[in-house]
């Protein structure tokens, strides 16, 4: 009888081990038993081969499922004990027999599919759509209409894939079961029926418009409501908005991923907005009011006398609305003091008079700066 060791035991992992755990353990053990590290040690060589085989099986979800169910019998090659007739059969051969003539797919594909698996397989694919919106749209919320090309249920045959008048008949190969079961010795193999691909039914005459697929690619328009306050990366799920299911099974979902475009004036940081507003140096010195554009219309900000370049002013509740919350974030206005580049003779004269009147106390930062570095000038 087979004295093969258990694959999980060989890899020193538990039966519920995840792929990364198996991989990690394999790496460790393969290094330990590598023939280069153990020259002339037949036991290490055997262990190394064993590891490779176990790894190969457990890293393949289908092979692993087969192994969990049948143990080594699932992969036994050729002759069984006693040799020749009866006894063991190569399960690979069994699969090939069942599959011969059937369309595509790996040997292990759809291994032991049940009704739920079939429903999942016939469900339409989920789709993703990337949608760019402006900052204004993100702040107010927006109604958008998108155009999307996807597989939709064929109207001519209403998704059945059958030409009108053509009947849908029970598959004669699996007698409507969707699976073919083959028994050999103690092995029982269930496989998706290659004739009806698991549906249990076949079409007498396929629909000419969709060639029996039941679906056709179409462009459709879809209205979306983007809620206020969303940020880049926000996902809007549209249930059933994905591809149509096969044979009238359920549709996939559509995921609309929102990207908020950069704004020419406002910079966004979560709920906060930032912007820069230039102000005349006289306003900075004398104080006054400045007009500030916001996403919600113009507002007036008071600037105190003696405002320095780069000072930030907070305007409450003028940032982005809080998604699924109440209120808004704040708007921060950074002032940029503008020095006049050209002066007419009158202005120049007045400024010169002003300069003569200036004392060092008028510019304390300037004064302390030169006090700090005065040693450098000696
Ligand atoms: Zn059709
Ligand atoms: Zn069938």
C-alpha cells in the first residue's frame, strides 16, 4: 500500500493553512533539504522531492480541494496495488474521458460544481467605471449621466438564447442534472456537463441575434446621483448595473469610482479648502476688507491692520460639506501681500515721505533680525 506521507505534514502546516503560510514553510524547508546543502544524503533528496510535490498540490486550489477530499488517491498515477485490471484508475484519465469533446477549461475547472456555484458562474460580471467630477460638483452633489458599453440581455430572445418558437429542451447528456457522475471503483467523479455547460438545458435553435449567448454588447446610459462631500476614491455601487447574467441569471453590480478634479483656485484637504488671495500692501498695513471667492459665492473677509504676507484667515463653514454629516469644513485664506511695481511721481514722493517718518519700531521683525545677526557684520 501507499506509504506516502500527508502533504500538510510534509509542509509542516495545519490543514487550514493559508497560501502565504504554505509558501513560507515551503521556502524554509526547501532550503533545509536542498540537495546542494546535503550532498550524498538520499534522505534529504527524498524530502526535497516530497516537498516539491506537496507544494505543487497545496498551492493549486483545485488540486488542493481534490486532495482534501480523496487524499493521495486523487493523484495516483497509473497502476494501483496488485497491478493491472481493476483497482486504481488515474483520476486525470477519468476527467479527460468526461471532458472529451466538451468545450475548454482546465481539467479541474468547475470541480464538483453545485447549484450555487452554477448560479454564481452565470451571474454577470461586476464592472467598474471611473468618473471625474469637478470640485463644485463634489461640494454640491451632482446628477450625472454616464454612457457605458456592456453585455446586456438580448432583447430578441429575452436572454434565453433561443430563436423564437425554438424550444429549450432538457440536456440529453446529463438528463437535466448539469453534472455528469462517473463511478470507477470507489471513486465517484462529478463534472460539469460538457454538453449544456451545467445548465441542464440546451437550445433547439440558437437566437441569431446573440448567437445563442442570450446577451449582446450594448451602450446604455445611466443616471447617477453623486452625494455632496465625496472625495476621490469614493465608490458608488449600482446594484445590477454590471453585466447581464447568462440565461437570465442575476446581473453583476456596477461600481462607479469618483475622481475629484483639481481646482484652479481651491486646494482641498479633506473637509478643508485652502486658497490664496493677493492684497495691496496698503490694505495689509492699514487693515480693511477683502473680497474672497468661495464655492458658495463671494464673501467679505476683514483684514486687521499690520497683516503680514502669508497670514492665514479662517472662514468658517465655507469648506467642503461633510459627507453623510452636517455642516461644512472651513476655508483658509492665505493672503499674499502685493508690493506695487510701478509708482507715479506723486506716489513715489508720498512713499519717500512715509519712509522718512518710519521708525525701527514700525518693523519689529526687521529690527530683531538685524540685531540677531549684527555680529556677522563686524
Ligand atoms: Zn438572443
Ligand atoms: Zn447537460
